[in-house]
């Protein structure tokens, strides 16, 4: 198909397709003349993926290019996938942050994490430090509760990683990491509204307020 | 205390304190001369809070100013707190997104959410649309699992909202929303590493690889 049809197929303006081509987010088509190229279904798929990563995924162009590279060149072992995905998605490391509180927690929960991935541990340490600095104390049992909930989530996710091909596994892990995060945060907020309703707004609205 | 002592107390450069004062993220001190002001413990507390929101919280200066306003001027009812926090923290709304799939889910889970808060529902709709566009199918039971885990989290959180004063309640809800999000995401990634370890790397390392 021509570029105009590709754009229509993926519901993206032609100018955007050209921008993705220039930014190497989309592989070139097959040239049929010096100014014309043919595209196929692989371009439609990739275009949809790029849109999802840049849009709901909230990634930068550089991070997206990086992730696509990993999807196209999967690492040799399934366990390495996760490290690759996490590192590609990590925000730039902050100034040195004390990892000791994180190690204490990981030991308490008996979690075996990637020792060399200091970024993800650093993200947890920074979140804890931020809470403490803001004077927002998370009691130990609340923290354990968060850890339990996230462990349940992760358990199901890792159990579902397909192992039929490295390409499908890395695709699953990368997209699952980046695209499920906004899903989880939106679900938490909606669940909070539901819980708040039940705790604070369960009483029927008085007639005077209802007619406001 | 003088500005230099305030800065030292909160471990922030003096120039940064001045910047926060200019940006109205920090309330003015009491002038003791045309060029000197006195600060107190309320400034130290606020300074720590601002750092946490801008740093680990990942908020912009404008969003931080907005949040502080809500902390200082809490809404009249406890249930409104959450709406205020969620709206202040929401990323700008995307182009119109179809909320029908979200309504179907909320009905299936029997969640009572804020009808007028279309932004949070829009965030969930956008996350679902992104996953679908990327060809990443989340089966219904996996989605139910995510919802269950987030409901557990939210349940505990809302049960812990203090009701002694509106100020402490709004502080709890706002900070809990913004500062717990990076905590949850970091926990999920570490839990994934742990689960991946158990699924893919549980076998003892062969001696040849161990000496690499």
C-alpha cells in the first residue's frame, strides 16, 4: 500500500507517518520509484504500537526508539527480558539515594531482585524518601499491604509471559510494563472513588441538596 | 530563623528557597528589616513537602502550587477531597475518548465512581485503547485481577484517611495519591523481578557461567 493508505489504515496523519519514518520509529517501505514506497501490514502494526507507546504509554521519542530496538532484538534469556524492559523505561537516575531501606524491605519480603538494576531499587528508595520528606508516614503494615498487592499482580503477569518466541516474550514484557502502568494508576483512583463513596457518601442525599 | 538556616534545615540551597518564594510555593517569612525575614518551622515543613512533590512526586511547579492551595483550603466534605486531588493531579485531558468500555467494566465490578470526573475514567479508557492499539490483549480475567488488587489497595487507603481535621485529611489524600503512585510502580517492577527469578532463573547457575 501507499503511504496515504497506510496512514488511513492506522488512523494517523500522513505527516505523522513521515515524521516517524524520519525518526526511525517506523521501518522504511520498499522503494518502487525514487519518490514512492510500498508499505505492508507490518507497517500498520508498528504504527499502532508507536502511537500507543508515545500516547497512553507516555514515552519520549528516544525511549520509544530504544524499546522498539529491544523488541526487534530480544535478549537471549527470558529472565533478561525484564531487566532490558525496566532499564529502557527507567527515568534517568537521580542523585545518589540511600538503598539501605530498600534492602531491608526486600529482605523482609524475601524478594529476589536484580542486584545490578540499581535504578528500580533507586525508584523505590526515592519514593520512600519523598514520602518521609513530606511527613507522610506509611506504616510498616501498609507498606506490606502494597507489596502484597503488587506481588499478586506481578505473579500473574510473569506467569503469563509467552515462551513460544523471544520476540513475543519481549513484546509482552515491554508493553506490559509500560502500558499497564497507566492502567493500574487509573484503576487505583477509580477504586479510591468507590471506597470513598462507601465510606463518606453512602447516606442518601437530602432533598434540599438534590435540587441544587 | 534566617533564610540560610531554613535552607540548611531542609537541606535545600538558598537559591532554591528564594525560587520557591518567588513562585509562591513557600509562604513569605516575617520581615524584620527591608531585606531580612524570619522563618519558622512551618517553612521547614512546607519546604520538605514542596521538594517531595517536585522530586519523587514528579509534579510541575504549577501543579504543585495548585495542590498546595487545596491543602491550605480544604473542601467542605471528606468525599470531595478525592475529587479535588484527582483533578489537580490529572494530566490534561486527551482528545475525546470513548468511555463506553469503562462504563461496562465499572458496572461489572459494581464500582460507584464520580460521574462528573471524566478525566480519571478517560485515563482508564486511554490506557485500554493504548493496549488494544498496540495489539496487547488483556484478557477479562487479568483485568479483573488488576481491579481486585487495586481495590484492595484503595480500600485500605480510604479506611486510613484521618478525619480529625479537614487539613490533615486533604493532606493525606493528596500526598497519598501523588507520592504513593511511584511507590506502587517501583514495587510492581521489583515484584516482577522476583517472580521472573522464580519462573526463569530458579535453576542453580552452572559452574562455567558462575566464573564468568
